[in-house]
C-alpha cells in the first residue's frame, strides 16, 4: 500500500506475479465496478485482427466494395463484442459463502455466490484461483452459486487466495477480468493416518478400559480384521470410508468412554503423526458411536459424542500449535 | 473408413458441441459454394467428402482419422493444388488451397481453438467470393454465411449455450456491428487499388462493341439485355433521337469489315465549335475492358483521366476494368473539323476496288451530276428513304458483295448494313465518309430516372465531311426507318420478328419488375459497389468538407465511431428500473428502519419484521402491518391496486 493510488490501478501490476500480494482480502461482498474490470484482446483476438488486416488488403487491392463491407462488419462486430465482454463481467457482485472443512490432502470446497443486478444474463464466467478453476453462468436479475475446490495441503486455516474472475464471452476475441480477494477460510483438519491400528487398544485405554476379549455384549473398540473374525462384526461403515477392514470388538465390561491423549504416544512420533493418529481415532470412535474425549497440551475436551463434538475435537487438533493470529471467528 | 479400422481408435470427436460443428460445416459449405463452378472437381469432391465425413462423425459420435495420417495427406493435397495451378500464390490457387485446407482442418478439429481458426479462415473465404461477383445475391448469401460462422465462433467461446441463445447472440452482435460498419464503409480513407499487379487473366471477353464492324455483329448484340451504362442528366435529357453515344470510329473498309484504319497524324488538334448550352450528365459505365468512354455527340468537357482523340472519341487512360463513373458535357449543336487533314479525307474516300460494283456505279452516277457534296448527300438519303428498306434483326446472310445485295436485292438489314451501304455509296460519289459505332437511345427507368443504355441499343451511323460545316452526322437507318431513333428497336422492326423477351410489349408487368430490380441494382452499384475514392470525396464535399485531407477524414471517422460506440455502450449498460413497485416500497421501508434495526442479509420480510417489532414495541403494530401487506402483495396470488396504494401510504407515514 505504499504506492500511490494511481499506480495501484495500473492493470499490469495486478496480473504480474509481484502484484498479487498487494490486495487485502475483503469480508463483505465485492461489487465489480468499472474500476475493477480490465480488458485486453486474447490470442484469438489478435489472430482475428490479423485476418481482418489481410481482408482489408485484399479489398483494397481488388477494389472489392463488398470486401470492405465484410471487413468493416467484422471489425464493428469485434468492437461490439468488446462492449459485450466487458459488460458480461462488470456490475457483478460476488460474495463469500460457506467454506467446508476437509482433511488435509483433500480439496476444500469454497462456496461463492454471484448476484447479477443486470438486465442481461452473465455467461461463461471463469474463476481462477491459484491453479484451480470453476465456471458459471448467472441468470439475469438472479444469482448463482459456484464451488471452488482448493487443494488443502496442510492442517490449519486455509485462506482462499485471490480469485481472478474472467470472461471472453461472446466471441473469445477479448478477455475481461477482475480480481476478487474474499476473506474466506476453511478449517483443514489433520490428515487421518492410514497405518495399521494395532496400537489402538493399548494407547486408547483410559485406565478403566481393559481388554475384554471378543465378547458380543457391548462394543468397545475396533481392531484390524483378522482371518476368522465373524463377518457380522466387521465395521462396514469404516470399510466404506477408510478402505480398512476392521472388526468391532465387544465386551461386557468395556468402559463407555475413551479419552485420547496426545502425550501417550511413543516419544519418537512427531506432532503431525500424533495428530493424524488422533484424528483417525476420533473418526473411528464417532463412527462406532462411542463417547470420547481429547487431551492435548493446553486443552482438554471432556468425553462426548455427536457431529458437533467431533468437529470440536478436530478443530483442536487442526489448530494445535499453530499461531493464534491466523485463527479467528 | 473400414480400411482404417485396424488402426487404434483415435479419440471420438467429443470436445465440441455437435451443433456447433454442424454450424461451422454449414458455414464453410456456404462460403465455398460460389467457388464450386471454378474449382477443379477433385478439390470440390475432396472438400465435400471431408466436411460430410466430419458431419457424419459428429452426428454418430464416431472417431475422426488420426492426425499423423492427415499430415502427409495434407501435403499431398497441397502438391495437388500446385500441380493443378502451377502456383500456390495466385488468386485462383489461393482460393482452392483455402477451400481444401478448410475441409481437412475440419477432420482434425478437436478443440474450440480449432473451431476459431476455421472460422477465421472461412471469413476470408467468404471475402474471396467477391472477387467474382458483388451482386446483391452474393451479398445476401455471404450474409447468411457470416451469421453461421459467427454463431459457431460464439459456440466456441462458451461451453454450453442453448442453441437459440447462441444464434441470437451472433445475430445481435452482427446487427449492433452494422452502424459501425456503415461509418467505416463511408468514412474509412479509401485507397485506389491495386496495391500490386493484377493477374493478367483477371478479365475475360465480354459481349460489347469492338473496334471492327462486320455484317451481323451489331445485330448479334441486339439480343443482349446487358447494361452498358447508366446516365443521369443534370437537367432534362435531350429527346431520344439525339442520344448518340459515340464509340469507335471506323475509316477503313476491305469490302466486308470496317476497321479503325491508320492512326491520325499526331500534330492535329481537337477542333470543335459548339453552340447552345452544353448538356451535363453523369455516366456510370459498366466495365467493358476497353478504353473508350461513351459520350454524347459531341463532347466538350471530358473526365480528368481521359483523353479525346481528333475524331471525337474519348478514351480512358487505362482499360475500364471496374465500373466507372464520370461526368461529361456535350454539345448537340456543333461544327466538327478535327481529323480532316488531306490524308484523312483521302482515307475517307477509299474503297476496295473489287467489291460492290453496283453500289459504286450508283455512287459514281451521283458524282457525275457535278453537284455539291450536300446535294449528293440529299440524293443518297432520298435513295434510302424511297428504297423500301426493312429493318430486321435477322438479315439475310451476305455474300461477297454484301453492300450490293443489301442495297439492290434483299433490302433487309440491320443498322450495320444501312450505315455500311450508305458509306460505300457516298465514298463512291466522292464524299468523304466514315462510320461511327456506339449506342443510340436508352431507356429512362421511371423508378430512379436513370437512363439505361443496353447492348441492344448498339448502333452504327455515318459521318460525312461537308466543307462548310465539317463532319456531319447522318443516320441512314433513321432515314430509312425513322422509328429506330425515335422510339427504339422494338418499334422499328416488324411485328412478326422475335424480340428479346423483355422488349416484347405485352410483357409490361415483367418490365416494371425489371425496372425496379435494375433501379435497386443501380443504387447498389452507385453507393455500395461503386463507392470509391471519387465518391468518397463527393460525399465528404456534401458533408461540408470541400477539400478533405486524410487527417480530416480520420478525425471524422474517429468521432463518428466514438459516438456510435458511446451510444451502444449507454444502451447496453442501461439500468433497468425494478419492475416491482412493492419491492421498491419495501426497500424504502427497510431504509427507514435501518437506523434502529438493520436487516440481516439472511432475513426475509417475516423474520425481519418480527425481530424489529420485538425491538421496537411501540412501533410493532405498524411494522407488522406493513410487512404483512408487503408479503400479501408480493407473494400473494394477485396484486390489487388498492393494497399497493395502502402500502405506499403506510410506508410514507412510517417514521421512527
């Protein structure tokens, strides 16, 4: 923000890589006014101009009046197309919608809403955000939603990068574009690990829980499938979700509560591995409809159950050890 | 295609919308259609096969040939074009290459980029059809072509549009482009072409007058309805009998054919004494690929880019390959003494010794009377008037002594027989005579008041040298058959002869139709096809720029274009008022309430009004009443005017 205002508005700065970080994210809806929309010919447009030049030369050389007419009709059409391309983007309003939480390694869907106050439909609006694309049409006087999926590489808050909205409709000869940097964040949970779950019982026990063998009265945990296990005890839900064949274990004496403790891992395991393992357990426990709690440095969540509890636990894991400045409401 | 089935199957033509591909194929076919008659058969056939194959593959979802197979095939095709035309760069070869490459391009087009480049090539192909024809019909055909191609280009820019929308967008863009086209067309600084040499074979022979005259030549022209030129007189035109449009002058006769003869001595002057007010007129001459410009007998002012000869012909400096417009002035009363050196006059007396003995004998008998030239002329005219000659489109075939046969035996002939016989007779009588060919008459088109001169108006007459007044025009055809010059060909020939269809008197309605069509064509030619440097200067002059430089033109163009773009811009981005007055009132109400209770973006009228009523208990009734009324109007089945009025009243009264 050190540069003078006029300098900021130079289009070049906006799409050169070093110009990217200059804009600050905005919370509210962004209205694409005339000052935000830029327009330049595309490669196809330059080819079109070359074709027109050839046509003009042919018309002059052979004194073709209809050739002039055709050339000028196409030139006029290209100018009109410029107006149409520009108005296809200008006066469009984009606002932030939900940002769904996903696990690291997955794509986080950011929901964006477009409102079109214009008396004409918006066609073929393209969204580019880092390497991710989406595409939408907005009806006249209407609205449309579009989901932009951004790959989440690590846990924590994933901020939506600046979006480049562009369109080359109707002829593809010119491209109008604008930038929208919306303040949108998705909470990215740690990636559940995929290791064999041999350790689960010993580390997940909170003292009162003990190995009750393979009774059938009360479910108390899961272990990897072993040949010979009854098919009735296979946790099919988790098979579907995790591609892991697990056997439900039951015990008459099993405690109803588990508390997952960050500290009770072998000291060789690093933080991310522990968080991944804990995430995995939370998912499994929730799936098995157990009551579970979480103990991490600085935070303790009492045992509970249900979607909200699961997300609370996962949020703690997602943000553990990350600077608080990045988090917020 | 069965032969290709051993190849691994290439990707199906899937990336493009089928309708779009078909639209493009249709556009290419339309753009190539006018060239079909000129292209070698193998090119037309190959292109048609390629396009139909692609259409079939698109409709059936079939595979396209693989690219590596197309490349050598394309090279072979280019070689074929080279072998057909012995070049790749001429106009004809270029068109052939464009057509066949477009066909092959369609066999490999997979992406919207391919569609776009095919559309650009097809635009150019559409232009090339104007090399051969610039008629209204061609323009209409190319209009349809451009529409189809543009719709395909629109389809390439958006992934999925409903077909009517796609067509509508293309039509809209073209329509909105028309004002800009008009401005550019009239104001873009015109350059006189060509920028480089035209191919030598650009012009083929056409019907029309030539530099020689043999019996049967002009009567064959009389069957042609082709337009020679259109003339607009500044004031009223002269009567039809005075309309002699001067063409080649012929001085040498070999017994059968009249030719121009040797050149005039170079030191002679264009000598003309004219009396009376000269006539001004504007001629639009169709291209005849020769130099002469037909002007009324006799020209007193000629166009800048023309020269006048001593025998009063007017020649353009270059052959007229394009429709040419020029302004001329002629005097109908004149005394012409040019081209009358002793050598010229003796040439105007020469006759081949072994032909037409009877005519020569008659002429010599005139000469023996020792009369003045003028009296001999009167005798000759008298001979023609009394000889009961018949004017006919089908004269009998002439033998060796054609003039004798006409004058004494058959007595049936067309204007070339009359003039040729008259000239031979006078030369034999010792009066210098020459033949002038050209056109006589013309027809006023009542629709646009242009005089239309056709090939069927071709005529030949005679000029006689009289010492006191110079070259004097004598029309022996008119002397024998006065109606030829007074009323035209149709009136002059006998009723049982076949006239060209449109000259028949009972085809009046057809003639009226033709008049209208031709008047339209004339406008088209004058203002569209014939719009050139001169016409532009003329237009700018009328717009108040007497001597426009190109900078003036460029500025005018710039401002005119800017104005049109501004108007389009304001119109395209106009704000449209809310259609629903109830909603406007509701927003007004929300704005009033905003100071106390701001509506949250997710709140509908019901939630908002309830919350507002809770927060503002003293206004609760009013708020709820307004909200209820608004919801009734907006979401109810029908809207009543009283309710709207009531809502307006309540909102206006509401205050915090």
